């Protein structure tokens, strides 16, 4: 009975103490939510930017991918896209490669990418890379073409050319911004292909605007020795049925594989 | 009165349920710790411990789901809020998932508040009266020269004491067990609170920083309040229902229904008056969106308090007036 008695007093004591402690926590919690900042020990946060850890010790590709749905890998049933396939192929060739981040966003346009590159956390990631993979422009030229294929505006070559010229200036800004953020990285830009080369009405018009875009991009990239353009229009032109996914816009697994093969072949 | 409380405490301890609760915690927490460790390992491999890059990837992944037409609008709102909060953590160079025992405890308590802790409370509360009736000891108890409300009051006080102990024991055990894996540090690591939500926008003017220990204390306090309401409701059911099994099943069903409803409540705004929807008080602290838009901490506290007080009134009224036949 003596033991029981002491056990009871211990339980009662713990119970009372925990209730008091929890009541304090409860009051503090409610005060904190209703009157933010009035609770002791709280302070105003200060914004701070960390130093970027750049690890140059190993000879490896440190890859950051950025851009639109092609970089994301949309259309690939395995979800790998050309980015992961490139990494895998490099590893198969006994070259070390690491994907730091895939920051691509479905449906992104070149002008949206320009603002996205201003975000601090994107820069943090880009600074650590020595290889930047990039696709952009498909949505600028052909946005909405999947749903309302062959509307009259999309067939109009002048309208498309105007769109291409507008977005090419955004592309230049994108490339300049990446270069500003990272002075030394190799920037690999995957060119556009005409997803409609098997559609009779769209074939010539689409190919001509794609060529115009690719040409302007290539011309701009020539000025920087550390930029590389991977053409895809020639790859896809006669293989569109083999390389295109069910949505008639994005490449499928085989298509991404072909793009990745080209990238690996072109890498120094 | 003190003698009555003494007596009731001994009864609870004698029934060994409290030890079973502690045992459940000791068995279950290592399981969660292990799962958490696997997740941490995975992120270490993929992002070589650079949490900023991990958060950056998380933001990019969330942004991608925003474009999909198949995702319900409420989810998108939630994702937008989370993106803005993660962005805030990045801008202030604070890792929201700093791996240590305190972070684990915080996450575990957040997830335990709606189902796990109420379950533990119920284990004690649901048979505190009904077991006296199923075993027939209620007659012995009531033939003593003590007023009935005093008997019930002593039971309620004991239940409150044990509720506090259970909440604290859960936090303490999860800290001690997970700390063995993640380390015992992190008490002073800064956390943010005070995100102000309106629609899918997050206002950060009132955001302030506090050390983890203070956050944990507030969190446990809020969980304790929810637990007391659950205890009051179980207490009422225990008075009303004769068999312990029936009272456990009734409350379990209500709680599980609540956790299912929680995700659907946004399309049925009246659900915000149900106590189960309001149990998750800690979400107001973290700044995560409430199940029904427009719910605030004050609202939830009032709803919970009303449910709790009514439950206690019914319990006392019935217990003092009822004929004890069997």
C-alpha cells in the first residue's frame, strides 16, 4: 500500500505539472496567432542570401536543366525525358554526371523564363552547374496549337514570323541572364522541331517558322564560345511518327533518346 | 474529494491501459523514425545535403502541378500557399526540415493531432464510467455517502491529468526515440510563424521567427486543448453507453469520419461546425490553410469549447439523474 501511495503522488504531480506546462503553451500559442510577434523570444526575420557552394574538385558534369515541358520530359512514358537520358548515357560512357536540379515548368514561354531567371533560388542552383540544358520557344510559337489545331492564325506565316521575332528577343535575354549568373558553364540549347511536319497544311509553314527561329538562335549563340545548339528539326522531320508522343506535340521516349544521343555526342 | 481522485487514479493505473498506451508509443515511434530516416537518406543521395536545392526542386515540382487542369482548385490554392512559404524560408536561409529530433517531434505531433492522440485519450476515457457499469461496481460506488456529481467530477479531473500526461509523453518519447537517430539538438533552431492567408495569397508582414522549443511548447499546448475536448466527448459517451466496446467504436467512427471529411470540407462549408474538423489547431500556428476558407483559430477554439462544455453538461446531467438498474 505504501508503494501504491507514492506512485499515486508521482502521477498526480506529473499530471499537474504537465497540465500547467501545456496550459502555458496553449496561452502562448493562442497569443502568438492572434497577436503575432507579441510573445517573448520571437523576433523579426532578416532576409539573407547564403554563399553558393561550388565544388570543382571532381571532373564531372554538374547539370542544371531549365526550360519548358521538353526539359520536364512530358510525353515520355518513363518520365526520364532527354535530361535524365543524357545523364544515364554519360554514365554509360564512363563519364561522371550529376543532375543538380530540373527546374523546367510545363507550358513555360521564353518571356516567362526571363522573369523566372531573376528568382534568387534559381540562380543559386545555376551557379553550381557547369552544364546548363535548356529548351524554350515551343510554347511561344505553337501555344494552343494542340487543342485548336490549324486555326487560320496559326497557318498565317506572317503572324507566326512576328511571334518568332518577338520570342527570339526573349531567348536572347534568357541566354544573357544565364551567362550573367554563371560565367563558365557550357549552355546547351536544344533547338526547335516542327511537330506538325506530318500535317499537310502545317508542314511548310511550321517548318519555315521553326527554321527562322533556330537560325536566329544559332546566330546569337555563335557569339559565345561556350554555348552549344543541338539541332532537332532534321532529326524529327522524317521520323515524326516514330518520335512524337500521343499528344502530337511532345517527343516520346524514342524521340527523347534521339535528342539525348545528340547531346552526348556533342559534349566536349 | 482528494481521496476520490486518489481512488480513481489507482483504478486507471490498475487497468493497465495507460501502460498499453506508453507501449504503443514506444513501438510506433521507431517505425516513423525509420521511415523518416529513409526519406532523409534519399534526399542526401539526390541533393548531397544541399537543402536549398532540394527546396528549389520541390517548388519547381509544385509549380508544374499548377498547370494541370485535372487538379482541383483547392489543391492548387494549397500548393500556391506552400510555394510562397517555401520561398520565404529560402529567402531567409532557414531550412524548414532541418533534420534533428526536435523537427521530427514537431512533424510527428502535427500529424498525430487529428487521429493518433485522440485515440490514445479515448483508450483511457471511454471506459472510465462504462466499465464501472459493465462490471457492476457502479452500485458499490454510488452507495457510498458521497454526492454523485463529486464522483463524476473526480473521474473528470483524473481524465484531465492523464490527458496532459499523454500529450507530454507522446512529445517526450518521440523526441527521445528519434533523437537517437537524428541527434538531440535543434532546440534553438529558428522557425517561422504568422503567415497570413487570404485566398491563395500569403501575407508575410506579420511573420516572425521563434526558437523551436517555443514553437513545440505552443504546439503541445494547442494539442492539449483539442485532447481535452476529445476527452470530454469520450467521457460523455462513456456515461451514456453501457459497454466499453460500444463507446470506443462510436468515437472511433466519429473521428475517422472526421478525418475523411477534413479533405472534403471545402465543398461543404457547414462542416466547419463539427468538432472533428477543428481539432487540427496546430495548422494555424504553421500557417497551413484551414479545411474551410475563413476558419480562424478563434473560431475553432469557440467551436471546440462549445462541444466540450455541452458534452460535460450532458454527462453530469445524465449521471446524476439516471437510475442505476443493472
